């Protein structure tokens, strides 16, 4: 990706990006990465907290992306750039949500295989 293109995008949409990042920080609950699980310590506890954090980010960021993308896309009217950005937000949010459910199903399958 061209860095000048990325910088122009960030300059053009800095308010939207900042509000999006703040919304993710508020809704994801960063404390999930710091809490300890019962009976785990060391690397196992770190990995469990990382897993919980990744799931929380995928779930909430995906839903926020879906909602914001739908709002931007459906209110774009004749502005094709805005419609395209909204469409990409919807696609990104939907893929994050599908990936969230996919990870849950995959981990449940691995746990089922390990217990049988």
C-alpha cells in the first residue's frame, strides 16, 4: 500500500478513525486482558487472556463496523466515495463477526476432540 495514499486517507477521515478507535476501546473492555483465571498461571494465563481479548475485539469491532458501515452506506445518496467506504465497513464488520463465530466453533471442536 502506498504510504502517501494511507496518509491522505487518515488526514481526510481522522475524525471518523479516532471516534472508531475510541468506541472500540470503550466497548471492548480492556480489563479482560488483565484479569486472571482460576487455576491458571504463567504462560497459560497469558494465552487465555489473549484469547479472551481477541474474541472481545472481534465481536465488538465487527458489530460496530457493521452498524457504522450500514449507516454510511445507506445514507450515501449520490456520493459514491461514501457509499464505497460504507460498503467496505459492512464487509469488514461482517467478516470479523463471521471470524468470531468461526473461532468459537473451531475451539469448541478442538475441546470436543480432546475430551473424547
